[in-house]
C-alpha cells in the first residue's frame, strides 16, 4: 500500500500514513494535527527526476560572466573536434559535459569518485611494485672503511675482498 505524507499548516508537524488513494482522499478532508489541532495538508510527493534534461537544466557553461574565456574555450573545443552544442564546461572534471552518462564515463576513465545525481565509485588501484635500488658507491666505500676500521684485524684477506660486494647487497634493497 502506498504511503502519503501530511503536514500541519500551523505548526509544521509531519505525518506519514499507508493507505489506498481512496482512503487518502477521505483522510485529506478530515485529518487534524495531533499537536495543535490545526488543518493537515496533503504533501504531494515530487518525483526525483533523474533524466538528462533535468540534470542539464539551469547549468551554465562553466565560464560565468567571462565572455573572452567562453569564446576561447569554445574555439579550443571546436579545434579539438568537440561539439559544444547542448554541453557545458565542467571545471571540476576539466571536460565538456552533455549528460549524466558523460559524467559517469569521465569518472570511470579517470578513476574518480562521484556522488550526487551521478554515483560512481573509484576502483582501488594497486600500488606500483616496489623497485629495487642500489646504494651509491661512495656510501658503500664509507661503510666498508668503517667496518675495516672496527673489525679489519679480525678479517681474512678473502673477507676484505668480498666486503664491498656484501656491503652493497646489504645496503641495497627495495624502496618502501
């Protein structure tokens, strides 16, 4: 059964009743406010229009009062092969928009969140793989010198030869 909304014209109290259309017609005639006994008015629900015509209504072309900018923008669009008839410039999207579908398409292409008359959720993007890096040779040399000063007397000649390569590998790795 459909719901019908009523509001008090004196105190603003709101009431919602589930009833048939015939019952709603009768209720409209005799219903009084529960709080102040004032007359209740039937609130006719306005449909939430989700058409492209409604979406585009009263939109300006994004240039406001800047006639020079408007002409320049239209020339650039024409040079790029974009027909601006019936479209407006959206500075937020940096694009010409002619319908809600255009907004959806642009948001999906650019992976943008959009919430309002158009709802698009951005995809979760995986971070790029961590790249390996190598430490500069002068840093490796300083570290080798520090190790040989501290532990050089305990190291064999083979350890001393391999020390730069081992130190380079130890200091290098993946970017965090």
